[in-house]
């Protein structure tokens, strides 16, 4: 199986990802034709640069002849020109404190204030959908691009306490953000890999200046997008991971982890704008074939097992306790009938949880049940990689839980709660919803290669 590993040891932005795609073998013509198909007055400038001794591909986006700037440079030049406090403009990606999807000012010897005519109001997600729908790119690339935009827009909407349909986002509306995101969707398709695995993400440090003031790194939208992802800071005082970069990773990567076992075919480096002393400001994309003999390995983790014997608890309360434990973070909860002392029938309550949640859940068991003691032990378990895929049905979207071993799908099942909700709301049999979701998944996803 052909896979790719995205190494974000210096964070990532949209333009860095485009550079890595080209460096790894995607034809520049593919991206240039994509940009032309959007018909938004943009073009790419592709060059080879050195970042701390590493040769990499640099992609710059020009809109109406003007080049994007790092976020802080954009606001430093244009802060006196911003007269629209109601506009949602604060999430300018600065790509490793560099390329952000909405600054269009010249850099280097080209002086002048930022071109704010593209940014006065921004575009809504519906407007962006129309532009992408009209572009001459594949339907799968259109869907992938819209998924990235939706993730970014949802993060922005939550931060601003607005519905995604009712606000205009400068981040998702800027032309260069559109170029980065649609280019990423088309480029990944051209790369022809079945899975992208991503490293833990270096977010950088310090602060970054935005339309609404100064914020700590990572920016609010980046934090929102990366819930559940492994992140860290190497100490560099700059924004290394941008909101657009985070949205691309969140949507395209199936999982995070160490470098996967593969037979390497090629690699590519995408450069950021800044050149940090002693630190290669690049993102690396490595392509290869998963090694079949090692592909069946699974990851191992430590879990806590809590147990309590219950012989005088109301059965109605037992169901409530199970629900509460799951709400508070238990990985699994189950009960088994047991015969206790004095021949009393009882129930063995078992809770699986993360070790850091054991004390909290133990307290809950004491509070909500009649037990006088809770046993605890640590165990090791092997786990398959899991991810979610959303599929459409005639009654609404259903999430499919996909389990795999190093990218090879071994199990898939529709999410019960999604199916239950749809069955209740639409008055259709639950089994029909589950069967339809499974059929749609099988029809729209490639069979695995062995």
C-alpha cells in the first residue's frame, strides 16, 4: 500500500505543503492549472531555496500581482488601514510565522501597504463552495477542499460564537487561503497515496499579532482545529503552525504517529518564508510502500481497569451509572452476572479508562453505587488505528468508524448514535439506516490492496 508521512517538525502552512507536494513529484502544471481553474486572479511563483542547509521548494501566491506576507508584517504595514472591526479577519495564517492565507503584500525590496481590497469583507462558505463547484477539477478534489474549508470555518465560527453560515471569515475567504487549500486537495490526489500519516506538530511559541490584537501561539483557530492531535513547542518564538496548515492536516491525515514502517520511494521538502538559524524551516513529505511483513503490527497502550462487586444496587441505577462513567471519559463500561458470598446474585462492574482518569471514575463509582471497595490494576492492550469517515444517506450523514492496521482497513461500522438519531427523526427502521450507511461506504471507498 502506498502511503505518505508528513513530518511537521517545523510546523506547517498551506504554501509549505504545496512546496512539499511539488518537491515530492507532483507536477507544478497540475497546481498551476488548478489555480487558473479557480479564476480568482491568482498565480504561483515556484522557486528553490535553502533553509538551514536543506534545499526545498518554495511556493509563493500572488494575487493581483501582490505577494502574501507573514502575519505580523501584514498587520504592521496595514494596521492603520483596517477600518472594519466587525469583519472576522484575525486568523491570518503565518505559516511558520510566514505565509498566511490572506496577506497579499509585496515583500523584500517591494515596499508599500498591504492590499486590503481583497480583505474588506471576506467570503462566506457558500460563496467559496460556488467558486470551487465551478472549477474544472475532479469531484473528489472538490469534496476534499470543501472538507478542509468546513473544518477551518467551524473553528472560526466557534471562536466568534457564530453559526458558520452567518459569518464571513477572512481566513476562509482570502484568495491565497483558497489557493493553498484547493491546491492541497488536488495535489494530494495527484500524489496517489492511500493514507497520509502525520508526525506530532511543532506549533512554535511567543505571540502573533492579529486583527483583534495580540494572541499567544498557537492561534485560537489552530488550537480549536487540533483537539486530539499531539502537539509540542521546540521553543522557537514564532508561529510555526498556521490555522490553514492545521485544517489541512486535520482533514488529510488519517492518524498521527511516529515514522511508519515503509520502503521509501521519494521525499520532498516545502519551505517556509523565514530562515531560522540552526533550524530548517521546512515540512517534509516522504512517500513509500508499507512493508507487508510489518503491516500487521498494532500500537500498545496502558489502561486502568476498575472493578467493583455489586449485590444490592437497584438495576435501574446500574444503567445510569454506566452512562455517567462513559460521559466522564471511561473507554468502556460493562457488567457481568456473578454469584457472590451467601449465594447472593450480583453484578461485576468493570470500567476501562485512561490511568489519569482512574481516580475521578473511582470516586464516581463510590458516589453512585453501593460498593464499599473498588479494585484497580494497570494492563497493556493492543489497539488498532481508528478514524472516522462521514458518508451520506438519503436521511442524513452517518459517521463510519474505520479500524486499520498500518493503513489496511480491517473493520468498519456505522456509528450507532448517528443511525439511532436519524431513525428516530426520519421514522425509518434503524437497521435500514445502518445497512444504507455501510453500502455507501463500500461504494465510495477503494478496496484495500494487499
